[in-house]
C-alpha cells in the first residue's frame, strides 16, 4: 500500500494535490459533483481588501494547449469572504484550506492577512505578488526581490500562520526573488503563476480579450514550471507548492521530483471539473508502477 501523504508546514495532507486559486472558487460547485474532502487541500479564490468586479469582458481566450485569462481578481472582498464564504465552506469541507490574498499596497496585503489569520479553517496564507491581470498591484510587488521581501516581512510580522509567497515567472531570475522572500521570513513558496500572453483576432484585427494581455496557463507551460520549481528548490530551504500546467498524476510526480512538496492544479479544473479527483485516484497506481512507496520520498530527488 503506497503512502500519498505529505507534510506542508506542519499540516498533514492526505495527498499532495491542491486545486489552485482562481480555478476552484470556494469549492461549492465542485462539492456538488464529488466529495472534495479527498483533496489534500485547496487554495480558494484570490481575495483583496475591497470587492472587485474584475476586468471588462471578454476576458478568456483559448490557446493551443492552454488558455489566457484576464479575470482581474474578481472577488467579494475579504470581509465578505470571512463572514459568508468561509462559514459556508466549513459545512462541506473539513480540512484546512489555503487563503490566497492579494493587494495594491503593502498595507492591503497585511489587512487581508490579519483577517485570514483569525479564520480557524485557514491553514496557510498564500500571498499573491504575481498576478499579471491587474494594474498597479499584484505582479508589481513580485518582479523585484526588494518589493517581494517587503511584502513578505510585513505579512509575516502580522500573522501567526504559515505564509507562502506566490511568485511570477515573468521575471529575469526567479531564484533571487524566492531567496529574498525566504530571508524575509516566508514559510514557503508557491510557483509559478501564469505567464504573460496575448491572442489577436485576425479577422477583427484586435486583441481577443478586453485587457489585451492576460495570464497564459495550461499544459503548454508545464516544462517552464518544472524548470523554475527545480531552480528555486536548489536555492531555498523552505517548502515549495509547484504549479503550472499540471493535468495528470505523472505531472504531480515530475513536479515533486523537481522539488515541490505539494502540487497545485489550475487550468485543468476549468477544462474538466473532475481533474483533481482523477489525479488523486490515479496517483497510487502511478506510484506503484514507478516503485514509489512514499510520495514524500521523491521530493527534490533530481540532482
């Protein structure tokens, strides 16, 4: 019998499979399809201090082996998430969840983090300094080591729960930024967020999405994600949640061999709502085929 469990900052997960923020909402729609308690955990919808209606439509564009989105952090605001969404979530999901937060100033990051830190069901606070779909916030904090470190230090000083910093691949050297976050107190790193991309409607001679540029995700970015997880894992000594194009159990294994302690599944959930369920159910068989008794044993085994 194989062991699929992993430990993430002191939290035991039954398996390393975690739906990524922005692709799983607050779990309610998926819970109507299957028992989502089979998940290791999940990162709920990106949360900001104030409610956001997101970017203008259209904001989704199909691509070969992926998609571009420019949703723009649409959410009801942190107070509504705390008062309504998390209370409802607790009625059908019994495990610790990951609170994904974002902000347009260091103070906003801290305000959101403080509220999520008080939520009993929140196990990890995931700080998104890497969203490519908003202006004057999000990714602007994640493209320089100094600004990423500033956010990390401020959030860590304000909360007690583990803090993971979600990084952007749209940078020159992601290892420098990850190291700066570690030195500023981060408990873990999440990577990668989406790549910056664009589609043009050649008939209309205009960008497909209203925001022109958006985040490119899906299977096409998987090799980029694996490479960045590998490089960061060799640079820092804190856990990594790897993500980017993961769509099958073999991808989970590959990402963990590169250095991820857990693996988030994003765009695949939008293509197939049973994606995470299928990955979890097929993971033991893949482990047996590869001679892996404990999935935690393969974390970072590739030299």
